[in-house]
C-alpha cells in the first residue's frame, strides 16, 4: 500500500554479490562469550510493554525469541534528530551516518504469518513496525511477538488513506494520527514516536499534525524490498543509513531474503531506528 513513492527500479540489487558468504556476514555480528561487546546503554526496549504483552498465548508455535538470534553490535549514533521547529515534525528519508548500519521498517500489518516472526527471530533483526490500526485490529496481539524480539510498533494511521493530505482537513488528519497513537498505547503499552505517511506523501499540514500528536518525526525511505527484490531510488545497493521499506505481505519471506542478501552484501548491520535516533 506504500508503493506509490517514485523510485528508480534496479533489479541488479545485491544479486551479483550473493556469492558473499551469508554465514560470514551473520558471523560478523556474533560475539559469543564476549559480554564487553554489548553496550551498557543497550537497555531492553520492551520495558514499556504491559506485563500482559506476552504473545505466548496466541503464538505458542513460535520459537523462542532468543533461541537462535545472534548477539548484536552497538553503534554510537552520529546523527541527531532535528527538533520540532515551527510546529512541524522533521521528515527523514535516510540517516546521514558513517556507521555501517541499515534500518528495517515493515508496514501495514495485513498478513500475519508465523513465518515472519520466525524469520526476524532467527536473524535477530529488530524492525520498526509502522502499523495501521484498522489493518491489525483483527489480531493486534500477533505483533507482540516482534516486540519481544526488540522491534517497536509505530504510527501508520488508523485508516491508511493514501490521499489524506489532499482530501482531509488538518483536524481530520490529526484525528486519524491520534487514533493510532491511542490504539498503540492501549495494545502495546507504548506511544509511538515515529510516523510513516500512507503511501509516503506528506504535507505541511501533516507535519503539523504529526508534531501535535506528540510524534518526533516523519520517516520515509529510499530503498524497499518488494516483489522479492530490492528497489533503490539511488544507486543499486544499500548504503549506510538507508531506511528500507517492506510490508507484511504474502511474499514476506522473499522480500525479507532480498533485504538480507543486500544487507549482508553491503556489510551493514541491522539496528533499530528508534534506538539510533534516541526515540525509543
Ligand atoms: Zn502503508
């Protein structure tokens, strides 16, 4: 549903680099028996979740979140999120950083497959989940399994109107954004800090509404995993600081593999966007 953003399609993606050992790439972020590699600032990110947030009741077939996930490196952020200025939330399309990091964002929430939980669990990748409450309302608890692995739920509106900036008044936009803030707090025990516009289109009024709703930034993207391949708006590979878009769709596994291949080929680590921005 977020595919109307213009992009330069490159099918070369990382396919030419798949010869790079995936195992080597994963091994690079594995530091067994070396607790010093864990940053003392890497506090648990699920402390805001309510005690009842355990997904075990509904996800009993899901493997243990930490069973096979490799240990993570910590990267000191070298980018500071611009503050709200003039009542307008900043818009971030890519993080300007020299750190070898990439950020995974997964949108909407339509397809709720145990396979998606398993893939993120096995890799240990944290993701920023831009959920739409009308899309996840049938089973919001499904996404708690991702939170248990270090992912966070963020705001992708209540109704996913891709024309909201042109069709709706400021107040109507604000209501649709605040509705998801309230839903997320109720379901997941945390108020989102980041906002993704449905379809990617934003306006001054939307930036104002996002700030008024208490959110810190609008997050768009310049790379996406789509239809089982990577699409880049610039170049033909992932760059440090790229924000990657994908969706909870039937082709989740193929999209995720396209992302992971590109990420490993580029020598980047997947880190949580909120952690890097200091908006956990
Ligand atoms: Zn969307």
